[in-house]
């Protein structure tokens, strides 16, 4: 698994970072919407692949299915040549070391050459709202992938087949698809910390109510898990579309700095995602096989066995904590309103 996951993470980073850098160059007023559309691409894959993957594995086997899936990256490689930056490299990264000396001798200064002199930028590491966005994103990442990983096993413990279990993840990604675009659109008009607070507290409520209670009470109808998957994806999935809004006040109009800060937010989220798996595993206890007699009894036993019950409390508490931190960021940004905090609205 390590030989697969490490190159996959590296190639994803090498692909994702330049694309996001170009996005920040092409869009200024609608960056949130553009970011939401880009982030929705991963949700499209999550919506379509889970229902198809079990059927492909049954028909072709795991080895051939993985080989056929690799063709997706061939299609991506065909699209990459048409992706172009809006600004020349010189405007983003500055002149090369040798060129800077010749320009200073031949033209005198940057103003005579027509290039903008570097403007003073706010120090992002001293910005309290941005620091709170980093901590809130870390706490959110500690819980986000737990339902994604364990919802199929929870559905299997209810006696559902593989296709039905995959459908719960498909609906989760479907809700995330709509949420990432909608949250991105709203972040161009509303404060991202306010949106983050609503999404985090809403996800916490959905986790405690729908996954913790309703999913058990109506498990025989299978509707509880479907509603939870859709609601969880719609509320939790849009967090990634808020990153552009988080970095907007501290990056000003510098696409390079904005890309670096979004990379920092992605890095702390990645650390949280890595830690979430061993934490969830430690909270989970295997369910007794003898509890598979009836659907309701299986789910009830699974919860009271200490596995899913602790997991539900953990996920709901993490999102509640992220909501508190996002609310603190909202208050902190309002206190900065008289200072250098620039929003497009």
C-alpha cells in the first residue's frame, strides 16, 4: 500500500498545485466559485466510481479494474497541454537573477521598465483569523474521512449488500459535489468564517442525529444511511471551497502567496487526514459475528459494542470544535475590520 499511496500523493500534489495557481491568476472576483468547481471534480469521481467499481471487479477482477482505471490519468494528461497561466512567469516569480542585474543597468529601475514594484503585504503568520483557520481546518480534517471510510462497513453490519453500501458513499460524494460549488459561490459574497461555522455545526448535528440515532431506528428501510450520507456530504464537503476565502485577506492580489497559503492549509488538512485513520481504528472494535441475526439488532449491537458509538461521538465533537474555532475566526476578523482586511464584498 505504501508503494502505491506515496507516488499517488506526490503526483496529485504536482498536478493540483499548478492548476490552483493558474486559477488564482485567472479569477479575482469569482475565485470562490472557480475553486468550488475545481474541488467538485474529486466529488464527481466519488459519485460515479463507487457504484461502478464493485461491478467492474466482479466482471474483470481487481487487477484488470485497476489497469482500466489508470486510463483516467491518460485523459487528464491529454488536457494538461491546454492549461495556460494568465500572467507571465516574470510577473509572478520576478526576474531571473541575471536578468535583474541587466535590467537595473540598462533601464534604471522597475518603473521605467513598466514592471510593478513589490508592494508591502500583510504578514500572514501574525494574522489571528488566518491562524484560527489553520487550526479549524486541522480539527475538521481529523474527522472528515472517518464516515467516508467506515460508512460502508457500518452499512455491511446492517446486513446490506456491497452495492447498497457503495450507494451511501456515492450519495455522500453527490452531496459534496453540490456543496463545493454552492459554498464556493457563497464565499464570494459572504464571510467564509461564517460559512465554515454553519457547515461545521451543521455537520456535527447531522452526525449525532442522523448517524447516531435515525440510522439505527430506520435501518431496516435503509433510508437513514442514505439521508445521512447526503446531508454529511452537503455540509462537510464544502470546507475545501473556503480556503480561497481564508487566504484572501492575507494574500491580497499576490497569486504566488495565495497558492503557498492554500498549500499550507492543504498540508495541515493532510496531517489531520493521516491521523484520523489510526484514531478511528483505535476507537473501533470489531463487531461480533453473532450479531448478524437481524438488521436492527446488528446495528444496535454495533453501536453499543463501543465501536461506532465512540466513532460517532468523535466525529461530531471534532466538527463542533471546528465550528467553535471558525466562530472565533469570525469574531477575530470583525475586530480586524478597521485594519487591513480586504474582502470582495
